[in-house]
């Protein structure tokens, strides 16, 4: 992010004082969300769940794992690079031997997990937590080898055509124009 900071205007949101200084990259970029990868499993179907990323390569889980494909987007690319750098270059080969079911994104993968079409899936925590909260038979954990993270930040580019609109958006104070009845 430091390489991009000069592309942004000076700006501080109204709640700037509420941010922990250690989470700031620059006073021009403000943290919005951090998405983390977890492993989820269907607790009604999986009686001996995995305990780690490495467990997802075990033959006993063959045909039970759902995976979001790498080219689906930046968040998945983060997971893919974590797998290569932390779990080893042979991780994908070992995992491919389990014949995972592939999905274009986390939404269909998490739905398949809830329906029991797959029993295990590495997924972004925010996509499976809401399903668990709403009563789906899911358990979720953060593996001991680490958690790939996707931090998001907001800022106002120096080239913004409407910087004041960006300030309103970032503070959540923009209002829709009332429609005539």
C-alpha cells in the first residue's frame, strides 16, 4: 500500500481518532474490512473434521472437499499464494489427489457445504459465519499454519472528479434523493 499512497489525497474520516495507530498504513488510507480465510465443515456430516490446511490433502477426505478456484478473484488468489508459500509447492498436487469439487466463488461453495454436497471447504470467514449464525450446521476454525488475510482500505484518489461525494460516501452520510410519490 505504501507504493500507492501518493495517489491519494489527505483525508481523515470523522472517526479517525477511533482507529488504532498500529493498523494505519497512511493517514490517506483508512481500514474498512479485513477478510480472513478459514476452514468450514458440515458438522452433521463430518465426524472427524480436519484440524489444519495440511489435513485437506489427506486421502480420507477424498470427494468431500469443495474448493473455490484460484482465478475467481483477488481474495482467492491470496489463499492460493499462501498455500504455495506456507504449505509448500507440492500442496496443490497433494490436494488435487483428493478430487475436490471446484466452485467459481465462495457463495456456491458455501451453499453446497450447507446442503451437504461437500463436507469441507476453505472459505472466507465472513461468508460462512453468517450461515452458522443463522442456524446452518457448520463449524469454522482458523488453521494453525496461518490465516490468509485480505485487508481493504478506503481513500480518495487525487484525481477524484467529485472528492466531496467520496467524503460523504466514506462517512456513510450520503443520502438518496427522495423520489416523488
